[in-house]
C-alpha cells in the first residue's frame, strides 16, 4: 500500500500522555518489557572481552581424555562424539565468544556416526594415525598436524581403523550460530556414510592454480573451501619457505579456499604460526577471540600482561583486543582458530600492532568453575 502524501499512518497527536512520575514511568516501561537506553552502560570505546585469557595444559587434560575412553561408551552415554570441551571461565558457554574448542578422542577401531549441522567445524590432528573423517563421502585421512574441514551442513563421521587411539582438536562455531538461533541438526539415516573415495578433494587441487572443472557431488554448496584436507607436510614446507623469505621470530600462513581465496570456513579463520627461538614476536591485538593449539615446540606467550608457558598438546585462548606476543624456547608450530573470518565478512575486523613489548605483570593461574554451564 502506498501512503498518500500528507496523511500520517499513525496519529500521535491524538494519543494521551501518560501522566505519571518518573519512577512510575520507569516501572511502567519495565511492566511492558521495555527499558530506556539511558539505563544501559554506554558503548565502550573498544572491545571489553568477557572471554578470559586461559590455558589448558596437555599434562592435566590428556589423562582425562584417556579416562574418557574407558568410562564413556560411544554407543551409550556419550551420544555421538567423545569430545571434551574447553569452557572459558569468563563465558556461560564457549572457549571464545564465537567458538568452542574441544579434544575429540577415538579408541582403536571406534567410529563416530554420521550427522550434519549448520555450525561449521574444523579438525586439527594432534596424535595418532590410521583414521579418517568422511565428509560428504570423501574419506579425509588424518595425521598429526593435518587440518580437515567439516563445513556447515556437510555429512561427517569419524573412523579410527588402526590399533591405537587418536586425538584431535575440534573448533566449531556453535556459540555464534546458537546466538543467531540458527542451529539445525540431522542424523544420517544409515548411521555411517558410504565412502566414495579417499582424499578426493585433494586430487581436485593437486597444485596451486590447477582447478578440476568437473562438477562434484560432494561439494558443500557454501562459501566453504571445496578442498577439505590440508596435510601437515605442505604446511611444514610453507612455513620453511616463509621463514627463508621473511626471517624473524615467527611466520604465519592462513588456510584458505583455493577457489575464492576466502577463508577455509566462512566463520572460522584457520592459521598456523611457526615461532622460532629468535626472541619475542611483535605484539598485536586483534578483534575476535583466538584458540591456540600447540602441535610441537615449547615457549611462552604474554597475553594482556600475563605470562603463559606452553608445550605440545596445550591449548590457550587470546581474547578479543587483548595484546599477545610469543617467544619460543624451541621451534614451535601452533594452530590458531579464530572468528576473524566472521568479523571480516561483516566488515568489523580490526587489528593493531603495538610499538613496545608488554610488561609481564603476572603468571597464569587456573580458575575453578562453580557451575558446569
Ligand atoms: Fe558434528
């Protein structure tokens, strides 16, 4: 319907003013589930993260992961995944504001059944071999340091076909998608998918710039990368080459969609940093929380003035807009999952290089949680 010029859709002039005192006025708003914007805190000049800088050491977590294999049956009480989530003490739910990290564990010969969901996930392998994750029929082999994508709404199941247990880091955007009230989930009707082949997606991108032109039924149909597996051998070569080119105490690359050049998963930026024992890295602060997973090497990070010591298998968190710098005691490779991709897509991303190294004002101390939200 088109409004006629000069005719108001609502007649505000004829509305009677509520003749109430200010306190009663505020109560009347409350009673109608309304609130004056002036009662809210003013918007901060820069992000104030609820996410806390935090650290989970392999020494304290790995024995519990092994125990989980004994006390939690994948066919029974666990449900579909034996995953132990990293719960940030500053948050009701999440490792960061947008992402959950978890260690997922499969014992020899175990499988985790196929399902799909709108939250997107990545898997970064920490230990074990002889396993694959099948993504829309493509069985992606998983070895330590490999990255495997399970983009939104792709069928995925996990298989350990070896005689040793396996563990990998999950990073999934559940907190983001749940905040948007857009979580959908579906079990596969046959329990496990049919395997159409192994490492199919890699054969389509055998070298940079070469692109298979045939249609592919396994494609997710989203902006996620059609390349589903990024082997560690290639990451290792890349980091060597970057260090040769740039030098310095660290080099970083991002795992990207080889067709569009965009992030590997639209909501999760995936990176790997190699820190060399050549002094501290330049401190930065970035919008969006980051989850770090140490593959190899030892060192320390200063996060918002607090010192964190880390080694292989450790996981730690850098909150949004909190300064971070690293220093390796021995050469270290660390996977980083962050919400930068989401912020960039929304034109909200910012980062800033700091001009001075941070002063260390304290050591990391673990906190106990009173609830298991
Ligand atoms: Fe899943």
